[in-house]
C-alpha cells in the first residue's frame, strides 16, 4: 500500500508558498527500506504517467514544493529500495493557485549597460504594496512601487523578484534581466532591446 499524503490547499495568488505536503499514512506491506519519488502535473488531477513528471531529488516521505505560479497536482510514488520493483502511487493532492494578485510584466528584459532601465508592472489594484529585489550588480538592490528605475554595474544576467501585496494576499514573480555592452545592439541611442536581437 502506497499510503496517504495531504493536504489539498488553496493559495490566494501566483508566487505564494504552500505548506509542506505531509505523510498522513505511511506506506506498508513490503519488507525493507522504502524509496520515494514525488511527481507533479499542471494539467491533470488524476494520476496518469502521461501527464505527471518526476521531481528530482524527492526521495522523502514529505515534500515542500516551494512557491507555485499555477495550480499543481502532486502524487507520491513508493517502492521497496530495489530498481526491479515498480513504483506504486497514492492519492493526488491539489494545490490550487488563485488570482487575487496580478503581476503583469510591462517592460523589456534586455538592456544596455550604459543606460538606466525603467521597469514596470501592472496589478489588479491602484496602490498595492510592491517590492523589487535584484541580484548583486543592479543598483538599487531593492526598490518599491509599480514603476522603478535601476542601473547596472556591468553586463550580465541579473535575477529579479517582484512581490506584490493586494486584496489581502501576497504573490511574487521571478524573471531575469539581460544586460549587454554590445555596440551592435546598443548603438545609436538604444537603451533596451528584444532578446531576439542578440
């Protein structure tokens, strides 16, 4: 018997962090140590290998999925620690992601190193709380508001996390900014570019 996992959850927005998925009833009926493999799907609430993908490094009775951007379904597969023994799956747990927070990216993601970048998002409400956290190499490293202006210390790829608080909910969005000093792309006064151009 594969046991039982829990619990179904509802998150208020994309980027929210669900509670850990826990072992409710342990697997039973087989001798020897148990091997676990967690699987996930964003398209099917019924377990079917055609729609579920394995989660790497998930050999544990419990699993912490971290922040989710969309509704996701999880199953835990188990077997005795023997490569010749097939996995069996248990129940499917649903983590539903709501839409109380909207983070709609409205800026390019490619910039020239010599210029400032103006970054903007659109949200559901007029005056939400908005915080931007940037990787080292972006100045400032933290900014606030729906529109911010940043500079870069040099070319590279810089991560950014935007966290929005609105409608009694907090959601987040991650992306990266590509910054270049390539004169072919950044000549003639250009300060941003399509990533297809490099």
